[in-house]
């Protein structure tokens, strides 16, 4: 089948590549900007494991074409996917108008994270133009760092659809990714859009709840990681998203929660719970700074700190809204020099810092820690899990380990002659 994909999001790139891999003839229409520039220069638009290889393979095979976004020229494909940036509802409307005039498209698939009701509005727009095309909502549920795998082997697929023929076509398009068991959950357009936001709200709530429990655990001299395992063993709760840490980041997760909060307010429903979830998360982003401050009894000016991990999660090169940013700003405010290592995110961090003199970036994690008064673990990249403790102990000015993800064994680290503080573990 011929399929068009519109957008410059990670979702658009993964969708285009995955559909081409499954045998479709895909044209990916990309708005002007850095993603189009990267594709035109044969660079990877997103530093996502496996994405560059998959895009390259499909383009070489001729199943995927990448074009500047235009609403002129050839008629629309039988199926058109929208994976646009947040806030681009106006562009989505323009595309819907173009489809109505084209007359070729039978299905408009909205993957964009827009306010609840947007897909319904697009359907109404097509109906006003007397277009037979149907709109379905397919909210993106990709997990950055494993985006390819989460598309090819999804745990669940939310499909907002109220038309039997549209559902049949969507099931055929998604069939290669729905083989192990039927993971497609069919519901209304609004229900699918709202479910996506509700999932993000629930996961964020679990994270912030455990971070609140971590504060109490410290007061009670209890190890929150042991508590986590006990709580997760209850089948009514489960193990996912129960890790205490230094806060979550990324544009998507926070955006979804804020969008849900705004929706609640707009309907005059209390949003206090989610507001507190976000407040706890913002507070948690400075927890490592507070540990550092207390250890040196406020005498931190002129000190040097090493940070391992700036990306908001492992596998990503993005730093937007990540805990490292707020932590770095807190350190800068106290005249602390910050040395950072990250496998992928240093270019993005450099752009964000805009030449700040107290940020030094390192290609080697051990060089970042030389003469440091503290090493703060912010992003749990696998290469950080088993460091050379003796090398760190001998090279650091103060061998203080502040573990923002609780990935280390406190007793073992202390046994190697270093000082250790985790989250909710002392």
C-alpha cells in the first residue's frame, strides 16, 4: 500500500521507517527545519538506537522516500499518517483540507499528541468538505531509547476508531506489529486520546509517589530500594515505574501530564493531584544538590562537581526538561564548576548551556571526575553501572558518590573507600 507520513517528530521517523520495512511504499513529508536538513545530508535525525540503520536500509531499498512537506503535487496516498509537533493543530487542519480536495485518501491516522477532541474535529472538517475519508486516532506510545522496538513489538496499541471499514484497514496496516497476541485496543476517538494522557499521568504519579516515600524512608532509616521490591511484589501494584530517583524529564512525559492538567482545569475539575505530582518532580530534580550542600555544610562555592549522564533517559541524546538541567543551574548559582560526561547528549547540552564558563564537557567519564568534590549519577547509562571504584577514589578530590538512580550497592561502594548517598537510602 502507498502511505504518506507527515511530520518531523521521532514518531514520524519511526512510523515511516517501520511501515516501509513491512513492505509499504512510504513517502515521508518533512517540514523545513533540522530534521529535514539532517535527512537531506544523510544524517540521523534522532539519536535513537537502530533508527539510522533502518531509515538507510529502507531508502536504499526504494520503499521510503523523504520529501520536503508540501500540500501540492501528487494526490494523497490511501492512508495518511500525521505525527506532527505539539501545537500544530492548524497544520493538521490544512492537511485535512488538502486531503478533502485530493479525493484519494480514505484514511487519516492522527498520531500527534494534541488536545483531546482534535481527531474528532479533523473528522468534522472532512465531513464539512464532503470527503469520504475517515479519521482514526493512533496515539503514539513510543519509549525513547527503545522507540524502534516499542513500535515493532508493542505492548499495547490504542486505536480510536468508530468506523468498521477504517478499523479493518488499520488492522491490516498494523498486522505485522500485532502477531504475538492482539494488542490493539479499539475505542472512541476521544477515549484513545484521553487514554494516552491518562497513562502518562498514572506513570508520573507512581514515580512522584515513590520519591515522596524516599524522603520518609530516610527519616525512618529505611532503604527505599528494599521497600520498592516489596511494594512491586504485590500483583495489584506491579514493579514498573516504582524507582525513586532524581526526577523524570523529557518533553513528551511532562507535556502529557501538563496537557492532562490543563484539560482538567478547562473542565473545572480539580487538578491538585497532578499539580502535586509535577511539583514533587521539580523538587526532586534538586535532591542531589541538597545532598551536596548538606555534606559540605553550605561551603560549596568554588568546588568542582562531576555529573555522569545529562540525557533525560538512557538511549536518548535529548536533555529537554531533564533533571540534569535544573541540577546544573543550582550548582552554577552557588559558583560550582560542573564537569559532565554523557555518551550522546553533550552536543544538546552544549547548545542549552550557550557557552557558560562553568560547564566543561568530557568525552571520558573518568576525566570528568578528576579532582571532583562529588560525582553525581543522573542518567543510568549501562556504562556507568560498574565503574572502576579505586580509580575514582584515587582521582577525585573528595570521593563522594551521589547516586541519583540508586543503581549502586551502598555497602560495596563504601567498602571501596568512597562516601555514598542515594535517594532514600542514606
